[in-house]
């Protein structure tokens, strides 16, 4: 039976990100937040596969070309994601505080 269990890969979506989004988002905005997240996740995930493939074919540096293409595609996206999260942190916190204050009164 153990072989039939679904294996959780460390780089796959585990659901923690979705739970965090639902916890942070105010009740009246949860649907919009999840919709935007799903659209962005799907578009970026689909485009990244093609981008890595094109870079791998273009670089042609030997047996590790695919590895280099993945790193070249991943590092800038991680930096950009971190910067965007940092920029959104203050405005998101302010919005959440305003909504919680309105709900409390």
C-alpha cells in the first residue's frame, strides 16, 4: 500500500502557499486573491517551461545545458519575486488593517 501513496515532491505546490494566501486575504477579497494567484501561477508556469527549453537549445554548452538554463531562468525570477513581495508588504498590511478595523466596528 505504501507504493500507492502519492509522493510529495519538494519543489511542487504543497498547498501551504494557498493556505497562507487565504489566511492573509480579507474575507471579502479571498476569491479575487485566489483567482489572480491561479492565473499568474498558470501563465508563469506554462511560459517558464518554454523559456527554459529555448535557452537550453540556444546555449548548447554540453550535458549540463539544461541545468544552466534552469538556473538562468530561476534566479532572476526569485529576485524579482522577493522585490515585489517587499514592495507590496506595506500596502498589503495597511489594507488588511483598514478592513479589520471596518469589520470590528
